[in-house]
C-alpha cells in the first residue's frame, strides 16, 4: 500500500458561547481536516487545530506532502522519522499539529486495513470511556454559573474555568460562583495560562483554595521550571503542567525538576497519537497522572484521542474537551454524544468516524467567509500582570 495524496480543508465551527481566557476570547474553532488517500482505496482522516493558524498548518502540510506521498502508511514509525529527520521538522514545535494530523490519518488507515478500532491497536481498553471536564467559560460570575448549567444537567463531575484576570477579586468571584453552582461534591480545575508571577500565584492560590480546587493549571510561566518547582513546594493546591509540558521531552524536564503534580499531554503538540501514549508512559514511570490537553478539537481529533485515553491506564483525571461548546460538528450525526462527561470511543475500524460532506462544505465556506473572526481577540485588554489586591 502506498500514499497517493494528501488534501487539507480548513473549516470554522461556531461556539454556543465565546471562549474567554486570560488573554482574550474567540467565537469558535478553526481546524484543518486532513485526508490521506492510498492506492488501495482506503482514506485516512486526520484533524489539525489551527495552531498557530490554519495558514501555517496548510503550509506545513504542503512541505510534508513530498515526504509522505509514495510511502507506506502502515509504517508509521518510519514515516514520522522521515518527516522529522529528512524534512528537518524535528526542532520546530509549531509544526506539530499538522504532522500529528498526518500521523492520525495513517492510524485510521491501519485500523481500517485490519478492521479494528484504534483502541485495540493501542493496547485494548482499560476503561470503557474517556472522561472529560466541563468547560464553564464566562466573563462574570453570573456568566460562569450559567455556563456550568448544561454540565450540571448532563452529570459532569469536574468543571474547568479560566482565571488570570487583572483583578484577583474577579477570579475569586467567578470561581466562587462556579462552586455555588456545581455544589460541594463536584471538582473544579482552574487554568491561569501562565498569567501570574510566582508571588502573584501564591497569593491567588491561597485566596482560591477555599473553593477546594482539584488542580491549578499552569499558574506561572512554563519556561522556568525552577520557579514552577518553587511554587509547587508552597502551593496548597496540586499543580498541573500544561505550557511547560507540550512534548514528551518537556515533560521529562518537568519531572526532573519536580515542578508539577500532574502533566497535560497532547498528541497535537507532540506530533502524534503514539507520542501521547509515550508521554503517559513516561509520567507513569514517575508516578504522575496525565490529562489530555486540547487546543480545540472537533469530532475527528476528539475521537482519535479518546481511543488512546481509553487504552492507557495513566489518564486518571478528566481531560479537556471542546465538544460541549460546539454548535455543530463535521462528523456524521453532528456533535458526538457524551454521557456525564464520558465519551465511548467509536467501535468501528480506525477512528470510527465518518465526515458529513454537507457539514464539511458548510463550515469550509464559513471559514472562507469569516475565518479571520474566529481568532483570539483582545479588545480593550492589557496583558495580565500581578493581580490587583
């Protein structure tokens, strides 16, 4: 079997409500769908979040094309080594989502070729479903409480909210409103996206700890692991590394520094599903749990990751997922259904999902018309500094 072609289709899908974080907001997701065709008529699906942009994803795919066309898609290790070494992509992290989408499509081909779901190819199920936290995004306390309502009604057990406002009191009020909304038994995870200095993080974590947090995700810069370790030693809430742990090499450094209590892992940021499986193994050897990070994924990439999560024991806490924020999806049936924050990996061969041609056409057209307005914007917003107290 040989790869005969690679096509890329950028699409834009709106959110039900804008996503708000420390540095701005966006109104929906932009992803690039990747289809890898073969001379035996099997097509593999992949998806790359537009990180840092759809244009860069497409440019990387054009450069990767001559490295993969004519190659055997079942020789995934060899193919990825060819892309990284011959293609000289090994040292450029911004290319990872595009390369990961090609790798994902190759796994889809292998699964279809042997008639097995990816869950089986990655070792078989250790749990029936991948579990996710519910993203409660909002600008005010009332917004956050209202945003959590669908998650409460759906039976989610863990809620995720962004912090890192210029005013710490605003963060406290929003997290307290979320706690009141979800009740005393639900878990809450906050994510500052590197917005704080160590001193500010110590103050913020102390102030927020009364809300009984599960994790504080990346409270300080991920580039200074010594400072992260210093914060971890003083924090009364466990620290979850994210920006510090994009790749398995970064994760190894976090472990060496003792800088976190858990690690975010991401096939998109580390160039493939197999690398995410490796990341979980590295963390397990260090007695640390992992969660799946998301740059913002539609049904194709979410299904792919769910296969790995369900077949890997070290995903002990709910992972990130954007499905509840989406107004629609590009797979047949629309947004995949979850029960209580749990998504069962598809049982069909490969990824087990099929593109809906009408939906793909609709959202490809939306990208062409309005794609630029889906990027993060920061109207009247300064870069966060120390919380004002």
